[in-house]
């Protein structure tokens, strides 16, 4: 399936962790992703990877929505 890579990239044990970090920082997921990528030295590499994945998934979601229109 086309979405299998997404499940493999996230994994069951890490599901929702980036969203929880964003919520604790009182930001949306997109805002937190931008903040993390702008301040990479303040966050661990795993959080940076999660931010990159969040941005990628947002682009995929937008592409699919545009494609349906």
C-alpha cells in the first residue's frame, strides 16, 4: 500500500509523541515542527526527525487534498 511507509516511519510505540510534545509547548504540530527546525541545537535528533516527518506528512496531506479538488 502507498501509506505503509508512513506506518513504518512512525511505529506504534512512537505514535502521538510529537503531537504531545507540541501540546506541552502550547503550539500546534505545525508550529512546533517549525520551531524545532529553526532551533535544532535545543532539541534531540529524534525530535528533529519527528519535526521533519510532520512537515512531510503535512505536504502529503495537502497534495492529496489538492488532488481531490
